[in-house]
């Protein structure tokens, strides 16, 4: 499966320290082989995957492409983004 990153997700990944970035990239590669995760509420077309206790990846799968929409290092950032859609 092909992986496409949005600008926002790349910016977030670049700001992370190396150990966190490696964990996120490993999980993204795993998602490319076995898409899983839960679907978001409020009619949003995205899925979310918990990477660490705090970290989240928001993604979308279409045909043979995995779109990485956003990466969040903390749950607080994720909640702020998610609540903006309510």
C-alpha cells in the first residue's frame, strides 16, 4: 500500500524526537500492511490509531493508498483538533 503524508503530519513528525518518530513511522508502516484502528465520530471519514499512551495517528485509506492526515504527540493536541469538528 502506498503511503502519502499531509504537510501537517510531516511537520509534526519532524518536530518529534528520534525515538518517538521511529515509533510513529513503525506504526504507519504496520498500518500500510494491516489497516486497523477505530473510525472517528461526528461523520468524519478518518480512522485513528493509538501509537503510544498519548500519541495518535489520524489516517484515511482509499483503495491502495494510506493517507496520513495528522500525527499527534500528545492526547491534548488530538482532543483540541477532534473537538474542532463538533
